[in-house]
C-alpha cells in the first residue's frame, strides 16, 4: 500500500472515494486469488479514507 502515497495515486484514490460516496464502485481484478489482489488492497484503502470523512 506504500505506493498509494504518491501524489498522483492519492488523487486517484480520493476520486474513487468521491465516487463511492455517491454510489457503488466496481473494482475489477484479473488475479486468480480472490482474497489477495490489487482490488482488495484498493478496497481497504478506500474504506479507510471513507472512515476518516466527517
């Protein structure tokens, strides 16, 4: 998750958070492992951002 702290990635995550506030967001992944993949990591990061909102 460390790479998501880069400024351009932070903007991307915040954009997804704004979209999630307004409705559902679908995260698609191509890994065989349904529990350990980039979409799961992004889901956790977005959830963490959303918990920090007022």
